[in-house]
C-alpha cells in the first residue's frame, strides 16, 4: 500500500507540469473558451492592467525628477512634482482596484462555468470510465486543476504582463538614459539568470517532492479515518500514528533540504544583485563625475534597474506557473473530451413506461478492462412482464454482470437484449433506467435527510407520496420514532441507521420510483431475523406486478420465484422452479441447497 502511494505521488508530480510547447499552449487556450462570455469584463480589466503598469513605470522617472528639483535643474517646483506624484498614486490605486475587480469577475464566473462543465461531464460518463479513475483524482480535477486556471486569470496573467512590460519598457528607458551604463548593467545579468535557472529548477523539484510526501501523509489520514472501525478493532492506533509520523518526518527532511538550497540561492542572488548595483553605482558615478550624465538620471537608472531585476527574478516562477497551467488544462480537457452516455445539455426525454418483458438472446460479454476474459458465454433467458426470476451461482459466475448489462452500464460483446421486443441499444439511457430500480445488498445513502434519500427515487415527489412509500416499505414506524422524523440526518453513507433501516429506505426509494423492472441484489443477506422479516415483507410489496430479477445468495428467499437460473462460468447450467431443481440428483442447485441447510443446522 505504501509503495502504491509513493508511485501515485510520483505520477502526480510528473503530471503537474507539462512541457511548454506550441501544442500545449494551444490546448491550454481551448479551456479559455469559457472566458469568451465575459470578454467585455476581460477587456476592461486588461485596459486597467495596462494603465496600472504605466503608472508603476512612471515612479522611477518621478524620483529622478525630484532629485533634479532638489539640484535646481528642473523647470518644476518640488510642490508641483510631489502633486504629480500624489495624482499618479491616486490613479494607480483606482486602476489597480478596477483591474482586480474586472479580472475577479472573469475568473470567478468563468471558473464556475468550468467546474460546472467538468462536473456535468463526469456524472454523465459511463461506468467503465470510473473503473479506470480514482475518486480523488476526479475531485482534484474540479478543485485543484480549476483553481490553477483561476490563479492564472486573476493573478498570473496580470503579473506576467506587468513583468514583461517592466522588462521591455524599463530596458528601453535606461537605454535612452545611458546606453553605456545599460550595456554595463546587462553584462551582469547572464550570471544571475543562469544561477536562477539552475538553482530554481532544483529547488522546484525538491518543493514538489515535499508536496508529494505531504500528499502521501494526507492519504494515510484519509485511509485511517475512512477505516476507523478497522483501526479500532485491531487496536492499531499506535501503528497508524507511527505511519503518519514517519511520513511527516520524510516531508520535513525534504523541506529542510529545500530550505538549505533556497537559503544558498537567495544569499547568492542578494550578493549578485547588490554587487551589480554597486558596480552600476561605481560606473555611473564615474560617468556623473565626467559630466556624461546628470546625477538625477543615475538615480532614475538605478531604480529602473531594480524594477528590471525584480521582473527577471519573477520570470522563473511565471514560467513554472504557465507549465502547471498547461498541465491542468490538459487534464481538464481529457475529461471534457470523453464521450458521455447522457447529454446533460439536452432536455430530458419524455418518460415512456415499458411493460417489462425482458429477453437475453445469446449474450456474450467481456469487460473492457479485461477483453481477453470472457465473463458471459451465450446467456439466453426470457422473463415475461410481471414474472420473477432468480440468478444463482458462485461468486464470479456472472450474475451481477447480467443485470449490469440490462442497465446498459457496458456495451455488449455479442448477442442482444430486448425489453418489450425493443433492442436495448434503441433506448435512450435515461429513458431505459427510469423504468428500472435497483435495491443493492450494500445500500448507499446520501448524507442528507431520510426524506431526501427517499425522494431521490422520484425528484419532486410530494411529502404524502414519500410517506406512503415509507409505509409500504415498513419504514414509517422507525422513521416516526426519531425526534426529527423524515428530517433526520442519516450521516455519511447512512451510518446513523442500522442495516435493516437502510434497506427499507432503499426499498421506499424504489417504491416511489414505481419501476416496471426491479433488480434485487440479495437485500436481506446481511440482516438479523427481525430486520429480515420486515425487509422481506417490504420486498414482497415492492415486487407485486413488476418484472423482478433477484441475485440470490440465500436460497431460502427465492422459493416462490417463477424460474431459477443457475449460472456457472458465464453459462446457464440449470433452470427451473425451486422444487424442480432441488430434487435433481447431483444437480448444482440441489447441492447448494443441501450445503446451505447443513450450514444452518
């Protein structure tokens, strides 16, 4: 498990930044189509960004002008220059406010659209997609990757433009002031830039390693809290504390190593920058003494040099930010380009109820993730509307796969499935699944109220309908015993309810949906006798006049079904009623019955 977490961290590190090339930039720009509806606000923000940058670039010139006034070499008075300075400061504040305001509008609204689109795409993707992805990875796309894009729109874009404009504008201005001094200053830059690239690359690598190790430590916390019952049962609190402490120590060691390199780098940059400035002061002072440039121009030159130095120092971070943005854009686009099984933008198709005649004709199937392993090998069965069948067999025989294909979770490899004589592929997925309800063995409830969980079977159902469904599911008594009644919070995955209570909530949800076809995945196998009786009564109510397919593990619960299909290695090995199969000498079903009764005895 630890090795898997380390590998996951390494993969995340590699994917965090993508190579900066033309193709990557074009892909990143595709995401910015979400900015198009807010292009007016973006244009206003960019105008104020330009104005803000221009006012910032004017500060060194004004400082030089103040020096000229003090030396008596300026046509302006000191009060006039200070007044101009104050006016520009006010303008700078106004421009900065509107730049931030307009860019915030663009970033917040467009990124909300991105999150909405990514989430809409994810929930409409087919089941095989989720089998290849981890939940944490998908939530990261909506949170971390979109936040990365948001930072670009709200902060990075403005900073990148400001630094480029400062670099270009500042260099042109100091060339105008003194080309000799400019060439002298530029001669010191290559050393600083090369050092920044070398140190910066290594420091970023160590920083990323520390982040990955922190993520690995967070995974330990997540796994421990999700499986806290297991931790308590095996009294492994000390073990988990030790695992987390070791992971944190690795992160701290890497972070301290990063700090040492960052300290050396910063010390070198400070030494080089101030050494360069001292060189400029020395050479510029000699030019002032020789009368080639006035002292005010030297002071202006020094301030512009500091501005340019700051821009160059920030370029490394900007480059890394752009790389991360390209990586985030590509990962978001990978999801947005996936083919959906449901078009969330189209109007929901009109619900067309079916009678429930289900037919499997020579169905063969292999899972997309394991195409070389045949799971179903020519399954043929026929269920008339309102009839009940059971699927029996060992784990891995293909029982769950049969109902998953009926739900159209996967495409068929061969053969066909029809409902009321209509091919499954001819149904709209939403139209098909509205006619089917599933009551699983492991019920998954949402963390809201009981009412919300039952209403999930029919969004918009009235409270009277929900109450009637709960009554039919034998759930009304225990619901009303709670102080909050239907408004009782069930907790994450329904942890505040017992297994029997969760099952009856799921049955009430299915009753409210009122499907033509019902799938039961042995809903009573993990319950005590009393809960099983109540749930079985609710199931009997639910199964009335519905085509029902039961995945059976406890054979005592399927005595009354119309037909039992015994599945073995992806094929139907036996079929018939309980009485017919139970009396077959050396039959698979008969042996299963004997085995279960021996275990019970």
